[in-house]
């Protein structure tokens, strides 16, 4: 059992013992014994004989609900006693003659009936007399003697016990118009005291009110009626018992003033004193009873008054006075009140803390009369006094005696309860359980008890039984069940507060948080009176349990409020509770759970920084405070301060249960401090020291994070897998899968990464990792080409953000919008991409990745062909983020747009700008610089400046010989050198490029390299080499349908390669093959292209070469046809200038063919046409000479 619970229970036990010696309410504990002679004075002494004396048994006042000591009629005698008093003697005729105008007027028959009825009544023949009176009334209803007859009929009915009939008779007399005043007065008196007696029998307030009316009717009927004193006394009693207490007191106080000589004065003083005491007017009661004692020191009630005065003194916390009042009677064993006096004396001594003397008084009471009814109660009080005196063995003897002897009495049950408590305090829960269950067996319904067991005793037995079960191994659940039964069956008992406090503590220790909270709330809902017997600290205990239950129940914000209220109240309370530091610690724990980090640090820092031994925390709480404060500091991004606290735990509290967790937190702190290696070292240490247990999964997770930070991605994946194996449904599974996905992504295992993130999304849709997993998976899907799926993930995050339920932050929404725009752009939905990026800039203008958004927007605008908008966007990127690494990409795209627009100078400016930007980017500077140089060189090539282009490509290759653009640079350098006619240099460069064709970025460039290499070989007349170069490239293309890089080369590149092959075939004298290739190029290969874009220059060249081959084959007519197609089939005189050289050559070659065919006229005409159409042709001079030779000499 925890110490807190033990303290709570012990205080409850002490509070119980404080109650034990009190023998009940002091105002209700006097027991009046013995008997008294109470004279009942008759109402009509003139006509009644000698008074009779009735001896009534005295009844202890406390056995009646609120009745003072003296009673009128014992319940055993009931109504018959009310008419007893003077002998009920009916008057004779002579007795009434003096009064008797009515008698003189009575008929002889009525007189005779009257005399006979009176004789029967005087001889106690009540029933016969009643019959006689009724016969007289029936026969002579209007006779003057009828009223008297009816009155005496009432008296007879009283003697017969027929009060309703008697009451009817008296009421009839009172209401009669013929009854004389004396008879009416007598009837009023008999009706009043009769109704009082009837009320005493029924104990009904309404009956007492009827008595009040009758008695007041008697007292108000005349001035000072004969029985005024007795009637006033009874009126006070009736008023008190009807609930009109103040009216009763007023009557008694008036009685004391007006009837000071009445023999009833003593009884009225006693009744008034008791009434004042019962009304809580103890000072008035004490004064009244003191007057009684001073006025009637020898009265039969003097002993009881002394007892009552002692009770009042005890209630006024004047135990010494109480003892003085009763000590004489206590010493006098013969006094009827000796036992009561000893009881009060023992109680007074108890309150003076003279416990052993008190025990002796109670023991004396038992010794004087071992068989007395009060013996068990005295033994109970004695046992409590001996226990308080520090002699539990003596207490145990007496309790055991009661348990053994009072087997059929409730005192035995009470003794069992006290004995069980005593055994529990002595550390013997087994004995306590036996005693408690024995008492409960006795108290069970249908048992042997002759009296009723107070429910409070049963409740106490159930409570001590529950506590005994709690201390017994394996009985905690039984304890919980016992407390539940107690609270269900005794919801209003005094022990409820103690039981609820204990129930809350036990349930909390058992992990039943919700039930513990209910119990604590029930306790705190009790009013102050219900909790009055609990020590003040108990409420703090229960409030602590409640706060802890709220925290354990997952509501840290409410727990903070609960702990804060408790701490504030405890600090302002005068109790000086030593547990306040612990409660402050728990407040800090709640603030940590609520993630109010600054508040948590403010709460915990004074505890964590206190000098050794001054914080008030024990060896368990101190490392807890250090750990929690360190946690807050880590979250506040103050890792260095956190590490100081965590190092203290590692150094000074290595055996603390928090030590492993502190090490794990140190991993986070080291990461926060940038100490990746240190974090990894600690994480490896923790995993190495934990074989299993609740921290193993967290340790492996932290190790995975540390390895990930250190770039050990494969090892990180292994750690995350191990964490998930240990706890497949643990709290960090989602976070672990998310992190594992990142590691797999770093390992380029995109499928594995996507699987991890999909598992997070599918299994943990409510986790904090969901949004990050969606973004990560969407990004991978986009990069893998699944743009629709990537867009779906992005849009899901955007919907979560729109829901505003806290799962997706504004930043996550911004990232999702960026991803959505990229997916649109990548899928070719440029307009949607532009709209998405523009909306992103409006919704999240300060998004940390706004530079990326601007870049992507510009790229999309560029793709859409809106170069002006794109350049404006890139300008905005440069203005807002001049240091962004994205700026270089934007500048590169500007260059590319200008390049595509054939703005070679503008493109060159952009590439020059890019080269300057690359110098400030350490990460990608070399790559950007290579791109800038390469593309700048391209602009020179496109400007037909092969010399400058060659120099630029050489610079690129010199600075980045193994760069991504190196292969392309070599191709373009070779091309430029060929254009410069430096074929030897070109051949070497191109050979290097073709040695690694995979490095060449496009099919066109590979084709260009091949063609240029073949050209270089041809220049050296290495025709077979030239042929093989282009033939192998063309063959590879035909077998795969594409080039080696998977892209289809442009038709122009293929045509150039085929032309080169045909040229090599021609020079290898493989004329037919060459002729076929040339014709294919001229007719079939370029026919489709020509339909859409017009004839190409290469087609004209191919047709020209067809004619050349035919000429070499001496197929001159066919050759002329081919040459004419070149000269006139490509637009004739409207052909573009690029075709003019080939047209000129075709005309020249056709003329030569005509000469060979012996047709000089046609030849001469073609030579003349050549000179006229193409005067700048290199063939012009040769044409002139042929014209001169073919022109006849002038005759």
C-alpha cells in the first residue's frame, strides 16, 4: 500500500477513536430509575369521597420521543387511569338538593333512575352504571338531571376504557344549553386531561393539538379554575408534543410566575429545563435546572437534574464542572443515579484527557453491577479509555468480554467494530477481519439479536472490514467490493466520507481511474457537516486523488486546474502540509501533459534547482522533477539547459525509475542541440541496456530517429522495424512508420516508403502522423509519375485543413496546395497548376516554401507559353527571395524560354546570370555552373559562331570534365570543330563522346555525334569506318524503335545519318545500295515531312546525289531526270536560298550529261541558264568555259 493511502486511513481511525467514549448525546443519556407517587387530585371534592393514591412506574425520559420526565399516564394503564384520582362517586339526591332548582323540578321517575345509577357507580359497577345513565338519558332527555347524568356517563366510559364514548359525553355536556356552569367546567376538565391521555397513547401531533384546544377551553372558561395549575402543566406538555415548543415554554414560564406555590413547580422547572436543552438553549437550561437544584435539593428528581446539569456542562466543554456535579453520586453506590453518575464521571474524565481515571470509572460501574443493562456500554467506554491511555491490551480484554457475553445484544456488534479497529491499528488485519465479520454476522437480519443494531455500527464494521481486506495480500478487489457495498447500503451514514476517501485511494491504486474520480467527486460533494469528522488533510488527500485521476483519465487541462487549486489552497492553509512540494511536482506533470511548456518549467524549475535537501522532495520525486523540467525545456527549444538536468539524473540518480527515460530524452536534447553523434551514442547505449520492458519500443524508435539523423538509413529502418515488432500496436507505430518511410525514400526504395505511409494512412486515420504521411506519399507518387494519386493525397490534406479540426495546420495546407499544383503541372494540366499556385500565394503569402511556389508558378507559366508572365514571376522570386536556392532554377528557366524563342542573346544573358548565381550555392553550384556554361555555348552554336562555340564548350569540359553535360558538350564541341574544318580534333572529341553513348542526353545528339564522326572518317576517306558508324546507329534504332536513351530521334537526324551512310556506300562503289538510300531519302523518307513543312534541303541533296550515282553508272538519261528534279522540283526560281547551291550544281551536272549524250544545244542552254540564275555559283566559271567550247566560232 502506498504511504499516502496509509496516512489517509490512519487519520480516519484516529477520528473514529475520538468518537468511541461518548456514550451518546449528552442531552439524551440520563437514565432515571426508581418510582414515584404521583397524586391525581379529583375534580369535584365536594361530591367525591376520599382521594385515591395511584402509584405509577417512573419512565426514563429518554425512552419517550420528547416527553419531559413526569408523565401523566403510563402507557401500560392506557386510558383507564385518566379518571382515577378521587373515588368516582356519583352524588346522591341529597347532595344536589342545595343546588337544585333543577332537582326540585325533576320528575320522581328521573330522580329514582338517578339514585339507582349513582349507587351502581359508587360501587364501581361501571358498565351497569353506564347502562343506567344511558337509560335515564333515553327516558328523560330533557330532565334537569340529564346534564349531570351525561357527565357521569362520561366518567363511567373512562373507567371502562371507552374514551371515544366518554369524549362524546363530555363534549355533549359542554355544548348543552341546560347544563349548569359547574358541570360544564368539570366536563371541560375531564375532556382536556382525557384528550391529553389519548394523545399520549397515540403519540400523534394532531391528538396533542386537540388536547391543547380542550385544555385551553378549560383554562379560558373562567378565572382561575380549580385545576388551573394542573391544566397549565398539561397544556405545556401538549403544546411541546404538538410541535409548538415556544408556546409550551411560554406556558411553563408563566406557570413559574403565576403558580409558584403549586406542588407542580418542581416538575415544571424540570420540564422547562429539559425543553430549553432540547431546543439548544443550553445556558437557559442550565440556569433553570440550577434553580431546580437550589430550590428542591431533596426532590425525587434531584439526582436526574444533577445528571442533566452534568450533560450540559459536558456539552459546554466544562468537564471539570460536570465531574463535580456527579462525583458524589458516583461514589455513593446506593444512589439510584449512581450508574448514570459514574458514566458521566468517566466521560468528564475522558474529556480532561485523564484516560486511565476515566477507564477506572467505567470499570467501577461494571464491577458494582455486572448484570446491569449498562454494563456493555460501560465496557465499551472503558475499552476506549484504556486504548487512549496507551494500553490496547486492556482495551482488547474488555472488548473481547463484550463480544463473548453480549451475543444477542447490539453492544456485542459495537464491541466487534471497536475490536476490529483496534486489531487493525495493531497491524493484525487477519484478526481485524475475523472481528469485523463476526460483528456483521451478529447484525445480519434474522440473527439472534434482541434489539436493533444501529445502522452506523454496521457501516463502521463494513468499513473496518474493507480496510482489513486492503491490508491482506490479494484482497484488493474484495476491499473495493466491500466499500461499494458499504456506500450502497449506508449512503447517509457518518462513515460515508471516510469510506469515499478510502475508496478513491484504493481505486486509484488499482488503476480504476474513472471510478476513483467518481468516488473523489462524491466525497467532495459532501457538505461540511458530513465531512466534519475527517481531519482537514483528508480533503486535500481526496483532491489530490481527484486531480491525479483527471490526469490519468486523459484531461490534462482539467488536471492542471485541479492541481493548481489544491496547491494554492494548501499553501494558504495553516496546516503546513509537507506534501505540498509533491503536489507542486504533480502540477508540473499535468502542465507537461497539457503541453503548456512555459508554465511547466515555471512550476518545476524551483524544485529542480533547489539546493540538495531543501526542495522537500524525496528520492523518488527529485529525479521526477528533473526529468519533467527537462522535458519542458526540450519542448521550449532549450536543449542545453535540459541536458544539464538530464546529466544530473544520469550522474546522481542512475537507479531511479526515470533514468532510462531520461537517457531517451537526452537523445532528443542532443538532437536539438545539433549533436547528432552524441544523440546516436546515447540511443545505442539505451538500447544496449534495455533487454525488454515498457521502454524497449520507445528506445528502438529513438534509435531509429538518431540513425536517420546520422544518415544511417538502412540501420534506421532496422530500428523502426524492431520497435514495431516489440509493440505492433504501440503509441509510436504511426510515427515510426512515417519515419521509416523517409529512410526508405532516402534509400530510393520509393515503393517501400509508399507502403509505410499507406499503412499510416489506412491504420491510423486519426493520428498526428496522418497529414505528414499523406504529403510524403503524395510527393513520392508525383515523383513516380502517378500524378492523379499524388493529387488525391494533396486534396485530402486540403480537406482536412478546411475542416479546421486541428489535424492539418495552415503549413500542411500550404504544402498540400504546392503538391497539388506540381501534380497538375506534371500531368500537363497547366492552367489548373497556375490557378493552384496563384491561390496558394493568396492563401499563404508567408509560407516558408513560397519561393518554391513562385518557381513552380513561373515554370507552369513558361510551359503555358506565357513567357512574359513567367519572367515577371521569376522577377518576383528574385525580389522577395534574393538568396533562395530556387532562384537559379528560375534564371535557368528564363534562359530556356529565351532559347526556345531563338533569342540567343537574351538566353546567353540569362545563362551568364545563372553562372554568377552558381558561385554562391555550395550545394548545387558546380552543377548549375556546368549547365550555365553548356547552355551559353549552345547559344553561340545557334548563332552560327562555331569558333566561339568551340571555345565555350572547351571551357565547360575543362571545368566539368565528368559533369552531367560533359557528353553533350563533347558532341557539340565536335560539331563546332567540324564546322571549322578541324576534323582531326573533331574526330578525337567525338570518339570520346561515342565511347559512352549512355551519357549523351538525347537521340538527336547521339545521331549528330554519329553523323559528325562519320563525316570525319569520310574526310580521311575511311569509308568503311564512316559507313559502319552510321549503319550501326541506324540498325540499333530500327531494332528497338528508339535510340539507346529511349527517345525517338528527330527525322532530320535520321535522314542525315542515312545520307552519310549513302555517301559512304557510294565511295565504297556500292552504287546500287547508295542509289536506293538516296532515292529513299529524296522520295519516301522526306515525302511526308514535305507535305507539312515543305521540302528539305537534305532531300534536294539526296536527289542530287542520286543523279551523281547514275552519272557514275553512265545512266545519263536517268541522271538528267534526277538533276532536273533538283533544279526545278524544289520551287524552281522561288526556292529558298538554301536550295540555290544544289540547284546550280544540278543544272551544271545535267548540262554535262547532255554533252555526254551529244546534245550540245541542250547543254549550252543549261550552262547559260546556270550563269544567268546563279552567277555566284562556284560552277559559274566552269559553265562559261563550257559555253565557250560549245559555241561555234564566228565566221
